[in-house]
C-alpha cells in the first residue's frame, strides 16, 4: 500500500526551493556586475563569466547525482543536506567580496589585461571566473537534484509530475530574484547589501531545513496513485534512441540560451537598453519556462512521453520560424513604442506595463515550450540513467551544458557568421531536423520514415528561408534588418548606408537625404549625428578642443568611446600629440569611414592607436599616463554605463593623469533627469579638486572638466595655437574665431555649484543609481532640461572665467562682452518661459534684462530656479 507525505510536511522544503531559485539569480546578477569591474564589460569577458557560472551548475548537478548513488547514501536526510548546501552557498557568498579582491590582485600577474593576446586574456578570465564561482555554483547546481530526489524518492512514475512542480517552483523563485535584484535591491541596498540580503535568505533556508520535521506518511488516495511503469502506451526507448533524445534535450538547452541572447538583441529596439528592460526580458523568459513546467502535467497528461516530447520540440521550432515576419514589422513597433515613451501622458508604470507586455507576447509561447520539455525529458531519461537521482542530475547537466554552448557560440561564432535572423533560422531548423529524426527512429527506424522526415524538413526549411530571410543586405530601413527610424521622421527621407549585426551590438548608419546629416545607431540608440552645418556636431569637437586648448602642452591623450570618431579626430589634429583611442565594439570602428569628412579619417593617422577594449577595464589596468583624458559613453542611464560615471572610475582616471593633466566628461542633460545631472556633477567634483562646466551653442549637452591643479584659459596659448592652420580650421568648425568665442564655452566654476548638490547622491560602483533613473522609464521633458541648464547658467552671472594673458586694457572689453553673451544666453530662457526680464530681452535691452534676472535671484529663496516659481510661466 503506497504512502506519501502530507502537503503540510512538504511546504517548508518547497518554500525553500523557491528561495533557492531567488538567491541563485541574485548572486548571478550581482557577481557578474562585480566581475565586469575587474575584467571589463566586453562581450568576451561577460560571456566568460556566464559560462563559468553555468559550468558550476552543470558540474554540481552531475556531481551530486554521483555522490547520492554511492552505496550507503540511501538513508541520508536529503532535506538537511539541502539546508547544508544553502548554508555553504551563503557563507561562500559572504566571503565573495574578499575572494574577489584576491582575484583582482592576481589577475594582472597572470595576463596583460590591456595589450595581451585576446585568446590568452579571455581564457584566463574564464578560468579565474570558474575558480572563483565554482564552489558556490557547484552547490547551486546540486540543490534541485537533492530536493527532487527527496520529493520523488524511488517512485519513478512520479518524476514527471513532481519535477514539473519542483522545476516550476524553483524557476518562479528565479523570476522573483531577477525582479527583486534589478528593481529594488541594488537601488536601496547597493551591490554589497544585495549580496548580504541573499546570504540572509540562505541562512533562513538552512534554519528551516535543519529544524524541519518530515511528519508521518499517510496512505495515498487511490485517485492520486500513479502506476510504477515509467512509460505508458509506448515502448521503452532503446539505448540508442535514448541517447538521441538526450542529444535533442541538450540541443534544446543550446537553443534556449541562444534564443534568449538573440531575442534580447531584437527586443532592445522597442524596449530600450535600460537595466529595467533587460530585467523584464530575463524575468519574462524565466516566467515562460516556469509556467510551462508548472502546467506540463495538466497539459500533457500521463502517456506517450516520447511522442509528446518530440511534438513540443517540433512546435517550438515551427512556431519560432513562423515568428520571422515579425522582424519586418519591428521598425513599425519601435516607432509605436517611441511615441508612447515620449508621450506627455506617459508614466513609469505605463512604460513598465507596455514593455512587459511586449516581452510577454514575443517570448511566452516558445518559453512555455522550453518549460514543458524539462520534466518530460527527465521522465524519458529515467530508463537511460536507471535511478531518480541519476536522472535528475545528469539531465540537468546535459541541458545546462547545451546552455553553455549556446552562450559561447552565439555571440562569437554564429552571429558574426550569419547575423541575428539567419542564426535564429538555422538554430530552429536544426531543432526541427533532430526532432523529426528522433521521431522516425521512435516510429520504427524504417528507411521510408527517415526519408519522409528529412524531405519534410528540407522542404519546410527551404520554403521558410526563401519566404522569411531574403537578402539581409537590402538597403531599405526595417526590411530584413533592425535599422532604426526616428520618431516623426519619414523613412522616405532616410537612406540606410550601412548595417551590421555584430557579436556585441546591432549597428546602422543612416543618412538624411535632405540635409546630408548622418547618424550612427547602436542597438537602436542614436549615438551621434554629424552634419555640414556649423555646430552640427560641435559638442563632439568641443570635447576634444577644449581640454587640448586648456592644457599648456599636451603630448599624450586618451579618448575613450569612439562613436563617429569626431572627438578623437579633433584631439589627433593638434600638433605634437600622440593619442590612444579605446572602443569596446570592433564593428563601430569598421563604420568610421562613413564619418571620414568629420573625423578626418582619424583611424589612418600615424599618431593614433585605437584599441578594442572596455574603457573601464582599460583605465583600471593600463600603466600609461596622459595629459588629457576625454570620453563620451552611451546614455548615462543605459545598463552598465554607470561604470563610466562612478566615483571609482573617476579615481582610476585621475591616477592616469600626468601633473597638470585634465579629464573631460560628457553630460547630456536631455538624456538624464535633474537629480541624475546633479549626481554626475557631484560625483565628478568629489574626485577632482578643480572642476569647471562648459557648453557650446546652448545645446543640451554640457562638458565637465576636472584636474588636480587649477586650470585657466590662457589667451597667449590660444593665439599661439590658432596660428596653426589645422587648429584654426578645427576652431572655426565649432564657431570659435577668437579668444572671446572660446571664453563663451565656459559656464561655471565647479565650486560655485555646491549649493545645488547637497541632496544629490554620489554615484558609486556599489550604488549604481544612474541605472535606476526615472529617465529610463519616462524621458525628461524639454522643460526639465531647460530648468537644469538655467540653474547652471545662473552661476555665470556676475562672474568671469579664470583667464591668463589679458592686459589691463583688455579686461574691461572681455568682461563687458562676456557679460553680454551671458545675457544673450539667459534671454532665450527668459523669453521662452516669460521669466524675469523677458520684455527687456525681447527689445534687445540685454543689460536691463540681466538686471531684472539678478533682482529675481537676490530675492529668491533657495539655490534652485524652478520654472514653476512665481515670475516664470
């Protein structure tokens, strides 16, 4: 008579399994963040860390199954063993920050992180990541087989139903871990606080498991009993077929992880590249798998396991091939997403809801399929491995090994060879062929069935390929490519000059047929636009021109983040300078020739050395010293870019400056919220003793300059440099014809801004506040951007830049004209918002208008100007 444990006695172990999935994803996400700061954020480094993490999971599942199958292990208290594993994971996680410090110290002694061989460097990163994380990930991989063995016992007929529930529960915990970590914990607790909170959950699991009492077994109701025969209505698979089915299961793991990577590459276009978008994509992917596993028994029943397993694999492949027409509508959907995102009625909740819905609709059906497969495959493979424990451990290891191959092969081999759409096509086609081959074998291994299966596969694949993936080099926006069209821009006015689906990102160069302006898009984000008009890309040239002109004698410069190459091209044209360039994506460099009229074909210059490296990793590990460092990363609120705005990054950059050296940082006010802007300024000032703020042409971009010594505007040096024809042409390209024009770029001394910075948080590696900016969900309004700029501009009133080389006779001239230009700048905002002095400014009475603005400031409460204040409309 069969006996089972009552539900009440299972609740605690099952709850612990949910928490185990939660903590595992938390550790994965924050450990990858921390290792990026050591190895850099290149695709190779990230993939090495991910593969190392999954390698531990696979080894843990395989190793625990071997351990539990040894003679004498039958009477082990599996729940207590599970608790011990969780406790050990927590203790190791507690020690992780200290172990990471040790790895950081060892890493540069094993390989040259800057100029060493790529193969050697990334191989070393994989080995070190594996060694660092293996103890914890090994135990993580062991947890599901242990609790599964406890729950199923020796009742092999229960593998499908029990594992369906257990795998779903564990994966739902992983969903909770993603949402908790990315939406809450790293924002309010920081990286270390998040790690410690996960340790606390591990401790809770240990406590619950250690003091858990199994309860008395009761007789199982007849209605719920399952037959002990592992397969019903089907013959037990032969060993050969069992191995083929295992290969199909492993390959489906490869397809699942490859699909996650490639779907993410597609979904960043409508969803954006923020931390929240990536969290939504990952959580939705895991949710679909959890849901599929959870409904497997109800949906698939208790019979014909092999047929249903292969039918689900076929359904995944067929459905994903049928999704291909969606790619040609992606540009349209991206435009709709942009219209919603930039709508005045938009809210953070609405953005999250729409992005979640988009990810759900795109991924839910295939991910449910991946979830259905897992318990099915484990039940089928019982006959191959001969025991419940062996089945759970080995099946998990095989599927995870497939995931490792998918993670490694997709970005490094498949996408560079075939691009995103063709890679997806080939992956699903091979899945269909394997499933049909296994089906033919299962049906009797007759030659006719093999021939029919292969013919069906070939016909379907060839037809689909012809229908859905014609030439991907077509020069039409959105047709067989993922090129971006800006909101309120007609595609008829645009020309796609180039398009690349690289291993790191999707790139396109688009030209406006009317103006000739060219834009570089990286994963759908408008990285930079250049044009023939004066000031069309002035801020990029200014980022090179200003620090090079400020420094008394720059000999070596570093430009991080290549983009269109304009900043690097400006720096390299100064006489007597050697320039290092750093760009994370090799394919960005391959598009530089489209911007040669603006960057002056900088890659070919003899005094320029461009390296493919992560800027954060480079600045941490290089021993080179520089007179000027300048950088223009992606949007500060995009995922991972916080690493180039943190206090630790600025400290590392400051150590790379020669005496008298300068650093310039890009601050795009139109891409960040007001608090973000003040945080960036405050963080920059917390590292550099002397700072200043610059701007050109009232653009929404300001430039921060930091140094260890005071920096001044030297009129003599300016005039000396302007005698050089190349330098003069550069200056005129951005509207600088004389020293007064150069002075006009200066906004304020950093110290004068201190009253605005009191409540702004400092950005650190541990507290990546920019990734959680409200601007990732609702873009700042033009009014917000204007208000931030106006608050900077107020500190230019009544002040004069630190200058050298001006005679006493010239002081009055420069002061009066600088004051007039200040008034002209402020007049724009005063008239736009009907503020103080608006009428005087409208009548060109700039000094009278400036006096009225000063009266407003003198009577104003607090350091901030609010456009909602009395006196502004």
